[in-house]
C-alpha cells in the first residue's frame, strides 16, 4: 500500500500536468486546430483513443471519468492507500493527502482548468516533499519512493514513445516537443543542456537517458534501484533487485544516438522487463506467504509492512 | 425552542449557564472572552468555525456512527467557544477526581484480591459480585504495582446550582482524550485572539505522563521496555484516537494480527523479526482481546493474550476486569468505597441512584419512570437508555418489562438538568447542554489533565452528549487564577 501511495501520487501529478500542458498548447493551436488534438490527450493519458472528441469532454474524462485512468480515481486510490498505511506515515503527510483530496472534492474546473490542475500539481509536490522531509527514511519510505520512481519512469518512457509515433510523419515540431518537456517539468533543464534546438532526437535522449534530471527514465530507474536496496537491506540480490538492476543498466549504457533515432526499441525492452519486474515485486514483497517461504527456517519473520502492500 | 433560539432565551430556564449570568451579562471569568467573541462578530466566527471543521477533516478526525448496520463517516463537531474553569474550582475537581480514582483502584485490587471490603460488609457483596464486569477467574491475580486502572474518564455534570456531580465512571477503555488535544491545537490555529488575557493550562502533558506511567509498569529489569497501542483497526469508531495517541507517544500502533503469544510472552512481528512487547495499551474490550478466552468470533484479538496476562508475561493497560468498578450499580456504592479505603468523605457527590435489584427502589423506579433516567448497568455510549420525560408511553412500558425481567441490569437516576453554554449556530448563539469528561492518569502518582473533554448536545434541549448520539465538543480551559483564591 505504501508502494501504491507513491505510485498513485505520482500518477496524479503526471495526469494533472499532462492536461494542463495540453490545454495550454491548445491555445497556441487555436487558429489551425488539429482534428485529433484532444483524442491525443486521451491517448497520452493511457486511454483507448477515440477518433475525435471535443475539448471539454476529453478533459472531463481524464480528470474524473471512473471508466478509465482518471485523475480523480487515482487520487482516491492514493488516499485509500494512505488510510491503510496511516501509522507508517507522518501526520503531515497524512494531513496533506487528505487535504488535497477534500479540496478537490469541493472544487471543480468548469472550463478553466488551470487553477484546479495547478492545485493538484502543487498539492502532490507538497506531499512528496513532506514524504522526504518529515518521514524516517526507513523501509516504509523506500516503498513510497519505489512506487513513485517506477511510475515516473514508466510515464516518461511512454510519453516519449507515444509522442514520437504521433509526430513521426509531421516532421520537426519544436513547439510540440517543448510541450513534451513541459509535461515532464523538464523544459528548463533541457534548455540549459541543449539550448533551443528542441528536436525529437535530443528530447528523447534527454528524457530517457539523462542521469541528472530527476524526471528522466534512467534517473528514476536508478532511484528505484536504490529504494529496492533500502528495502532488501540484508544484502544479497533479491529477484526485484536483479530485474531492476538489469533494466536500469540497459538505460544507463544505452547508445544515445541509437535511442535518439529510435526510442521505440528501448521502450519495448522497458515494457518487457516491466512485466518481469512486477512479477518479482509481487512475489518478493507483496505476498507474505511466498516471502515466508523464501525466508524458510526463519519463522519469526513476517513483514507487516509488506503484507500491507497487496 | 427553535434551533436558532438566542442564548438569552434559556438563561432563565433553570439550567446553570456556564457563561452568562443573565441575558448579555457574562460571568466575570468569561468577560474578556465574551468581548472578544462580540468583536469578531457572527459572520467571522462562522468563517472560523468552517476553517476549524476543515482542519479536522484534513487531519482525518472522523468517527463512524453505526445505525441500522450502516457505518457513516462523520465529523465530530467542534464549537469554537471554549468552556472556562477557574483555578479554584479546578483545584477542587482535581482533588475529588484523584480521590475517586485512587479509591476505585484500591477497590479493584481488593475485589481481585482478599475482598476485604466485601467480607467486612462495607458494601453489599451481592451487588459487586453480580456485576457483569466482574471476572471471577481473575481473583488472586497480581498486577504490577497493584494498579489496574491507568487511565480513567470520569463523567461530570453540573446541576442547576452549578454543583459538579459524578455521573459515570469509565475505567475500561475511555475515549476522547485525542479530541481534548486536537481541539486545543485547532483552536490555537483558528482563533488565537481568544487566548489573549487568559493563562490557560496546557493539556499536552497527557501523552508524556501517560507514556511514562506505561513504561513504569514494565518489569524493572527491562531497560527500554516496548509499549504498544493495540487497536481493533481502521474500522473502529475511535481509530483516529488510537492513531493520534500512538503518534504523539511515539509507540507502535498494532492490530491483533501484528502480535503473537509464545509461552506466555507477547511479541510484535517486525521486519527484523520478533520483538518482545512488555506493556500493551489496549483499546479492545475485554471480551475481544483473545478469541481463546473471550469471544471466539473475535477477529481483532490475539490468541493466548489473556493467558499471557494472567501469567504475568505482559502488562495490559487498563487491566482486565475493570468493568466491576464502573458498573452503574456499583457506581452507587462509590461514596462508601471512598470512605472505606481512604477514610475520607467524597469530595465530589454522586447523582442519587436507584438500584433495581432492591425491591423498594425498583418499585419506586417503575412507578416513576417518566421522571427518571434509566440506564443499563453495563451500557455506554448512550445506547439503550430511557430518558423519562422525553419517553413515550410505549417506551416506558417496554422498559418496565425489561426491568422486571432483569432488575440487575438497570439503575435509575433523577433527571439532572445539565448545565448549558452558548454554541455557535447558523442563526447565532444558542444554548446547549454539556458535560465534562476529565481524564485521570494513574502511575507513580495520580494526575488529572487540566480540563477534559466538554461534550455538547447539539440538538436543542437534548441531554445526551455522546458522540454516537450526535453530540459535539468544545475546548475546556482551566485558567490559572490571577490572585490565588480570588474566584
């Protein structure tokens, strides 16, 4: 559940920023609207994309439709997770998860999504900061971080590949790529590194492989690996550690030119490993009975923390 | 009386008004507070009230009310107007409460020991031994320092003369202290100007004192004892309190499944293996603690826990079997219990109580139901009681049958006209009844946290203040007198 909390807070933040950036981009495109512009938002957010959809409907779906991965649902799930692991959270973390949930229950976005979405972004970032600065950096904390970093790695990888596919025929579109960077809160860092040359190759390279920015896939996988090491503590290599270590290494040692030219291959590798990784996480951390088997002989160990994960 | 009736309308009704002597005329102690409230004005106070409720909601301070098998999440309403108790009045309450709980602890130790008080006939043994909360199998069990009630919540009411009476003792798992702590915290944030000019005694010491007392119960050879709080879990109506107290005391909040008993010792499962547990502050009722010795259907208990307790392998706070001392029939005997153990007159009076086991008293009760409050002896939370003046003929007939069938189950008391104080409502200030539950901690010393939980009946005229029955609360300030004895 701590894992779920970290994951769903990250997902909430991601969805909010995605919608906000897309909305802002739409204002740049209002003279020549693209037919699939709002359908693309749904696709980026992980919905099966309809052929055409109007703005307010698309936003409403991503923000609150219970039939797909909506912001509202994700936040509710995060709060449920927080409720279940309340003793492991600091009062400040719990209070702000709750406050965010209630604030959004009271508020709506009616045609002007900025205020609402900005509130979500700031709210989730506040919680993330409180997680780091008010909780002991113990096992519980590592689980939150693991959920967060894996989710972020997945989001950025999928965003880059979906966008590459979408923009493949359109030729260079610096504004669209700047939006991708904005959706990952990384535009400024990118400019510092590459200047204003915002092209498909540099963006993909940057968002997938850069080791310095906290929102690149490579960085997040390394951070997730650190979390797994924090959880394993006893040393040795657990199955999640092995799978994640390999995955992180494939990002760390990938050829930047190749990835820039075709990010799809690395992303496909990511998706393959993703399934393996979650199998490993389930069997090692989230299922106490199997864990007990693994620790055979040590009948005294049962992880309450981990039991709460399932 | 309409729900928006101005406070003044009730001032002449006979109830003691804590704040106002006459319409618009506050008592001396409330003078500054009254001015401050007027200065803020109704609109501003309502805004602040909403802020306070939001703060409660964000902290997750909700409780679950069960009705028709359905649990509903509710906020425990807080009224912003504090109740004030001057230093001299408090000093007397403090003495009276310590006296009462000291005697009750001696009583518990005696009833589960030599039973001197019964053998000497100082109180009738049939009343004591027939209490549902008396656990015969615990007679002879020694507990550390002979102390069985580490925390008591004593319910006080103030009659129409302003005299405090003890209405009920709660010696098992009294709840409400977290609201005392949270109310104060929220009030400081939301209406700091109310505090100006008052020297309010802090309540925060509770957690510190309580934890020190709990640690003191551990075997002396244990250097750094492990104390845990055992909760029934997140679906319990008091879960917020369990969580909050565990956080404030820095102890683990555990559920039954986190503990296990091995050879009469209790262990907590942790990621590093088992850790011995020495003292359990348990918020589970006796019968749910252990599916082996209590209710076999208890899913929240720990198998073997009661045996471990009886073998001295773990300390439970509060102890088992305290129900014998807060039984509502035994309540009637408490003045004699105080005289017997302490050789003193009780400082705080009881409310007159009729025991339905006594034939003459029972006859009086069934003939006068419409003037009396009838309570189940083992009831709590305001469930199953009959308030005579507000009852229907059919309710009284039903109660009469129940009393005749099970006289030991019921006691009756005259209706006490609880004191009133204005609360903030949408239509202005309105008078509501209230009581007071101070919390008494017993360890090396017996101490009372200054103030306690003032519970407010939010329905006009209602005398039932229990949170489960729609009550709210307000902060309670014990002030330090400017000149000693001036009040």
